[in-house]
C-alpha cells in the first residue's frame, strides 16, 4: 500500500496539485475548540466522553476533551463536537 501511496504523491506533485487530494492521507479540520472534522479515518478504536481514538492508514489519531460526542459518522468521515483540548497522532512505524 505504501508504494501506491508514494505513486499518488508523485503524480500529485508532478501535476502541481495539493497533497490533500491524496485519498490515503488523514485530513483534520478544527472549527474553534468546539468541533473537529476528521476525513479518511479507517474506524473508531475507542470512544467515550473524554477520548476518541481513530485508526488511519498512517497511524492512530487521538482526540481528547470533555463531553465529546460523534455528531456525524460515515465510513471515512467523522464530525466530533464537545470541548476539544488536544489532538495527537501516533505514527504506525
């Protein structure tokens, strides 16, 4: 899978397109400290009101805060609402 990902990155670079078009990269968009949109996740590993862990192709994404809730969830996208204190990332390697 890494070779396919590297090929996509090379094509995007060659065509002078932004990296966020790569469908394998995790995308995170924060809106203030009250919500976060996560795209290209591969599933939820743990979920409670203080912590949500997501699996991704690159590793594990951890959202920490208070009163966290999953407002919208699809196979690859999640909208998290609540008082977000931190977002951290654990690399697979």
